[in-house]
C-alpha cells in the first residue's frame, strides 16, 4: 500500500506528533508498505531525504506565523496534487495546516478510488485547553475551517475527549476511529539492575538513589513547576529529580532551584532526540501535565517498566488501564499529593516493582507499535477498497 | 515513620471509621510521617490514587462468591503484607475483620507490628458482627469454628485501640489481653466545627435553605443502628409541647423510605426535613439549636462529637462512646436507647428552656475541645506507633501513659 503522511514539523525535532509519525512510518515500511512524509522546509534539513526507508519531502514556506502556514499549505498542496495518484490514503497530523493540505490536495482528484479521490485521514494531536479544536476556535475563519474539515473521511482519535470535542465543534458527521499512540518496545525495554547502574554511571546520575524523571517540553501545559513544589515539600524521601527537556520555563525553573539546597537533588539535562537511556536509567516517571493528548513519554516510560505518577486526566486513566494497576493518579496541581505518591513509591520498592511490571504488561497489550500499525493498516485497507 | 493504614472500605464510602482513618492519615502526613491507605478494590476505582493528599492503594482484590470472598480477601491482604515485608514500621488495621485476621496470621512472616482498631462495641460492634458473619453457606457448624479461629488469631495482634470505654470492656471480656489494649478516643477537627450563634439568625438559616424557629438536628447513616424510629415516636409524643420545633435529618441510607413513611404515619411530616447527604455538615450544625442522637449502638460517634464541638446541646442514647463523651445533665442529656418517652421528655426540657440549651451547649463545646481534639488524638496515635516502631511487646507502662479512661 502507498501512503502519504503529512505533518507540519518533522525531524529534526521531537514533539509528540512527530515522534508518532516517524514511528508509524518506520513500522509501515518494515511491513513492506511504501511511505512518504510530506513536511515543511527547514534550513537545517535537505528538501528530499531518506530516513529509515521512508522518503521525506520538504516543501518551502516563507515568513512566520500565519503567513508561513499559508505559504506552506500552498506549496504542499501543489506537491500533493502533482503526486496524489501514487497514494492509496493520505494521513494528516493535526487539525491545522496539514489537514487543509490533505483536503485541498485530494479535492475532486481522479485517483485510484472509483469515487475519484484519495481518502483523507486526520489525526488531531490533543484535546482540552491546549488541544487542536481549541486552537482552531482561536484562529480566524473558524466557520470556513469547520466547513472544510467536514470533507475529512476519518478522524483518528486518541481519546474519548478528542472525539467529544470534534462532535461539539460540528464535525459529528465525520467518522471517528479510535487508535492509540504506539511505542517501540525494543528501544524502550526495562533495564536490569546492572544495566541501570551502568547507564547511570555513563550519564552521571546518582547511582543508589531512587531516580524520578520528567521528560518533555518545559511549558505551563506540562506543569514542571509542580515537581519543584513537590520537592520543596521535603516529602519525597531521598528521591532525585531529573528534568530532560527544554522550553520557555527552563530558566525560571533553574533559577528557582539555584539558591536552594535542592540543587543537589535536582538535575537538568538538555532536550535530546534519544530519551531512552534516561528513562531506562530511572525508577519513576512523574508527569504533572494539566492537559495531554496521549503522552508518548508516558508510554515509553511504562514500556521501560517505570512506575509512573500522572495527573488524573481521562486520557491518563485510559493509558494506565481501567484497573489502574500500572500507575498512580494524582489530581492536577496537587503538589503535596504528588509528593506523597512519589514518597510512597520511594519508600516501598515492592510497589515500585509491581507497578513497573504492570506498566510494561499494559503497554505490551495495548500500545505496542506493531499492534497500533496493524490497526492503522486495517483502517487504510477498508478506506481504499 | 512509615504507617500503612488498612481499612476494608475507604472513600468514596463514608462511615465514621473511614472518616477517622482519613483524618488520621492526613494529620500523620502533615506531621512528616509516611502514610498510605491499603483498601479493597471496588468497581471502576483506580488501583493507585492520591485522594485529598492521601496515597491510596486498592490492592485487596476479592472474588465475591460465597466462601471464596473470605478466602481471596485474606490471601490478598497476606500477599500484600508479605511482599512488603520490612517496608512499613506499623500496620494499623481498622475493624476486627478479615484484614486484621490476615495481618496477624502472617505476623511472624512479615514481621511488622500490627495494631488493630475495632470501630464499635455492642450488637452493631465488630465482635458481634463477626459472630454473625456467614462464611460457609451450606455448612453452618463450620461457621462458629471459623470465627473462633479468626478471633483467636486476631487476639495475638501487637496492640488494640479502643475508642470508647464500652469497647475497652468488651475487648477484655472477649479475651483480648488487657495489657495490650490502649484507649484512644476519636478526634474532631476543632478548626472546622466551632460554635457561632449568628449562624442561627434568620438570614443565615435562609442561605442554607433552612426554616426559622427551633430546629433539632440529626446527622448519620439512616439505618436501624441509629434508632430513628424512637425519635419519630418521640416527636409524635412531643406534638403538643414542641412550640413548632422542627427536625432536620442529614444523611441517607437503607432506612430512608421506611422512615419517611413512619414520619407520615405519625402525622409529623410537616415538622421533619429530610436533607439527604450533606457534604459538609458543619454550617448546618451551627445553624441548629439542639442535636439529637437516638442510636442503639455506637463506637465513638463522630456526629455527636462534631455537634458538641459546634456548641449544640445534645440528647443522646446512653450507649457506647456517647457515655464517654456526655456527662448526663452537665455536658448533655442521656436517655435509655429505644425509650421514646424518655427522649421526648429530655427534648421537651431543652425546647422549653433556652437557658439550659445555652448552658449545656457551652459545656459540651468546652468538654469536647479539651478532650477530643483531633491533634490530641493524633499525638496519641503517634506515641503508640513510635512505641510499636521501637519494638513490641509494649513496655508495661505505655498502656497507662496513653490510657484515656475517665
């Protein structure tokens, strides 16, 4: 099968949607399918590139902000209209420009399908205040965007919440298909105690303390400050906190810990394309986000057998599973609660081990990329037949 | 200190024992201890959760099918404690129930001190409930044997906490070793429950949706244990001399429909308000004039302590912890349980005498504030847990140091 994945920001870069797009493309290629990724030009990357057997095309854009989106939409649409005959299905990441590229690119096109156009699948990234629907509502021409989006064939939704928002936005006539994010179980596998020790020595992390990691962009949405507050309560036992990531809050976070004695218990590491060694070296993952689509780092940490402490969001409940064996839920914004959960895990190795094992099992059963890619393929097959 | 509180049901279930456990956990956490609650997995609730700052592990999993229930319950608790060997300094078990049995049974293997806290004495008490427990539906003769084994085992726990004198006596009578029973009364949060005469003013009443005039209050689960039929009967007898007094019933339960019927039958439906479950009773208590508590069996009733802390004159049955809390005629009035005429005459006295209401209310508040503050309770638990941490059996003097018998 020939597929075109459209995404605005792609490699180099490591946002959630990019990571999922790359992972899916690689898995589909491995299964013998032809995959093309269509994305925006950037100065530090070539216009055409081969990556894990997938061809990446980058079409130009000028200016910044809305102008950049608009120009990229035009160039990418032009590219897609020229090449659309090759594809069975077009999949777009986010409700923003990639979706319009897909819609315009396949508009009344004579393709392989008898009805004359390639099916367009759109996968919104996130729900809630920071989500796709909220973003579309903030942008100009909301009514026109809403009308255009009705031409999508299928929305792939990560969660119930996104589905509800789409319906509320007046897109209830479009079919929704729930497919979760996937995770690479090979790259993210639990480390043995010896391996963990070796990793920590290599990465310069404390060897014999419980290591709690936060990985992700340091933005208000992820609420990394709550972790500092939790550490400031002094109620996290002897746990060491590791931030992996960059973002607008980084400086203020570092300033906040600089004078305090906490500096010896908190480490910052720059954002890195390969977070696996850090996750595998850690014992816990804390994710105090106020909003999430479906956190990749959460799935990855669970795949590494970490105990996870996450905010009680519907999507996080879905990830840790109905019985909640695989993690700890804390109310958003509750610093003492977060501290108590981390303290409980710090002090009871048994709970740590059990939740970690349950997390790995949960990910294997539901979020393995093989399984997720299979779900996408059966959707594509159904759409293109 | 690392304290594991084991309780068969936890939030969102809201009985007295659950609320005490919640308050204890929060205060211990605030004092710098490490606390987690171990409880039963109930449908749809997450297994690991932080509720109101308290870490909750719902790891007790059961198969609800005849004898399998008890068996899986015990195995589940035992498995948890054995896996957690050495990870807690104290295991505190609420209720004399299967968790206590499992914890004490495996005491030698997990080697963590086990402290058992029964909730209540009397017919509705832990020991009596246990003897009514049916384990083997088809083999009744095995039941008494099983229960004997269960009780004999629990008796070997490291320490017991009695929250009332009646319970203390009952435990000793039941063969529990007196040297290992410590009396610690329940505590009430004095920052939350306090008197405020302005709360009875008409506009304050209106903001809560309450009528003007003399208002009696009851708060608790609506089940037979609370003796509400006696109260309805007393209201009927009171009809003439009640000066338009009304009764506010806060709470819900299996008996609600039946009580509503009884109220209609007694012809007092215009004088009884069913308010259902109230999330926070404190403002309602402050807005009422008299608290009435006709229970037939009680451990250490939180509802009564809260009403007294709110400065209400109280009429309660002379049962269980009510007798520890109220000195008849000084800090409240006690009447024999199930005696509607006595209840009626006590209520009548209070209704007719504002002076007496004021005197008993003030005395009730002072007495509760000095003896049943939450902080005081938590300090006692802390002392007991610390002693447990340094090694049981308790040094002889400890029980006396903590002993609260009047």
